[in-house]
């Protein structure tokens, strides 16, 4: 075989781990490995990327300043904005790139709402390692050669598209569906007796509702017994996860990914207790977004990642904007990789209401738990006459008789207050079907603040 991209391996289905050595490596040994990878990576960036050279010079650090993993704190951050700016300053791949273009074999591009999409380039080796990593995540949810996997993620430029190759590496049957209309997807799932599929939590919900309308009960009439969800916090919100598991009669596994780095960077194992993120590829920091100092283990903070192996465009201290909690406590599965125990939301989704941080996922936590509600919800944020930010919440009652119920509204309002520390001004109890259904990513926040105040 020539070249660096291959698809198949023939793993032993009885092997518990995809990569036993890495997945169960003792922490001190892993840190040693990380330190040698990181030293090499910083030098590689400094020698090959004009951007990193000037950024390090400006910060007054040389790669050899790093003697321990903690020394990463001396190096400058990157973020989405820098990524985009560098791409615009040095068209068309930017100067964070560390290899000649001839070595790049694949680019994905994220659909920014404005301007040029940001690209993520891979060398042949990066791509192989990327798919090996995806296979590791798929294997850890129990994907095996006798599985049939329907890949229903977008293939157009989206870095999640090629993940179907990672699934095929486990020996499973890869069915390349892509984003087809809902009825078509249901047909594919049913016709090919798919055992595993992957979508957003909102779409999984919508898909099940649509199936039922067509007389298909996903729990009985489909063979999907494992459902991967990503793109929204739902898969890590217990009530949402449980509701989806019941709708589908399937286990739900939350995955988390960043298109700037990889497809999926972390995923639940069969224990379904947090998302493993593997440290041979990532140096993980969890920082207070204001002070940029590390928070204690298990405390909420912004996830900051350094790629340790990616050569085409390494990311040093990439501020993800995602607020997470991470633990290094051992997992019952025997893997030593740390786990993201909660993805609470994105910094840019975070609302500050009377000094309290509020994430839409906190509202979801309450709404999805209450059996009187359909689980659909929407937040409306506005500024009141005193220029204070306020919010209202819209929910849907299952029972038509509860529509408009003040008692139910007050009860939900109180529960939200307990969860987030601040109560919505009003809760509106609407009828089943009043709120728009999301097909892919749900729009849960209506922000009416723009134009009220010029900032
Ligand atoms: Zn585990």
C-alpha cells in the first residue's frame, strides 16, 4: 500500500480498548509523554510558522523555556478570532500553517455566519491519526465489526464528515447517509437495520417525534441501540439523555468536538459517565475565563487545548470558549484519560443576568426533567427599563388543560431559580407544538437586547 491514508484495520472484537497502552497509561507516564511531545511541538511551531514565531517573540518566550507542562502558562493563547485573522492576513490558509501546501491532503471548513469560512488543514499523517482517534472513541462506546453505522452528519466541508472512516476502521459497516431529509433518514435507518447513528440531541428528539407521526416507533421498529449525540450540551444533561434513551430504547453517548482541531475530541465510554479526552493528542487546561488562571479540579472553567501531534496547523493554547468541568478521577471502564463531566455551554451563549451566569443548558436541565412539559423551551432575553438584563422562558405543556396555567408557570419559575440562582421574570406555558422544532442545532435563545443599548 502506498501513501498515508488507509481505512481498514482488523481489530479483535473482544479487545476492550482500541489502544490499550495509551488508554490505560499511568498518569505520570502520560505526563512524560506529553512533555516530550509538547517540547517538540513548540519548537516545530517556532521553526515553521511565521505566526507562532512572532507571537512567541512578542510574548518574550522561546520554546526552550518549557521545562515542565506547567510552563505552558508562559506561552500566548490562540482563539477563533486569531485563526480567522491570520487566514485573512495571509490568504488563503494563513500563517499558522507549519508545512508546505504540498503536504496538506485534506481541509475542512467551518461555516462561519459571516465572511470566509475558517479552514482546518491536515497532513496525511494528521488525517490518519485523526481517524484513528475517531475509531478509539467509537470503539469505546462498543462499536464492533457487526455494527451497522449510519453516518448522518454533513459531508460538505464539515470535519465531522470523514468520521465515517473512523467508524469503518472498527470494522463496522459504514453507511454514508449525510444530511438527507428526515423521512429519507428514517427509511435508511429502518431499511439497513442500522444499530448506531450520530446526530445532535435536538435532531434525535425531532427524528423520534417525526418517526412516531409516520407510525414508526423508534424504540420498537428501529434497530438503533446506540445513539451518539454532539453539537449541543443535551447529551450530558441527565434528563435529556434519559428522555432520548427512552424514546429510542437506545444508549445515548455524548461526543464533543471542535472543528478547528479535529472531528470529535472527546466522547463517553460505555460507562456513560463523562467524556474521555485523550492526552496523547491534547494538553488540557481549564482556566477561569476572567483571570486565565487554572481552576481547581472539578470546577467550572474555560477549556483551553494545545494539540500535541497535529502538524499541518498546530493549535497552541486554543481558547475553546466552552465552559466545562474536568476530572482525572479513574473511570470504572479502566481508562486513565480524564473526563469532561459537564459541558455547560459556550462563553458566547453565557448570559449574565443580574450578575449570575446563566446557560441555556441550565434551563434545559429543569424543563426536560418535568413530565408535565414536552421538553421544548425557549429563552427570551431583553433589557428592562432600568437597563438590566432579564429573561423569560417559554415551555410547552403536554396536557392541553395546563396551557396557560399560572400554577405550573410558578412552579417551573421556582425550579429555575433553584438551578441557576436567578428566576425568569415570567414563564409562559404554551401548547404542544407552539415552539419551533429544531432540525439540527436548536435556537434556544431569542436575544432582544440588540439596539436597546449601543455597546
Ligand atoms: Zn470510561
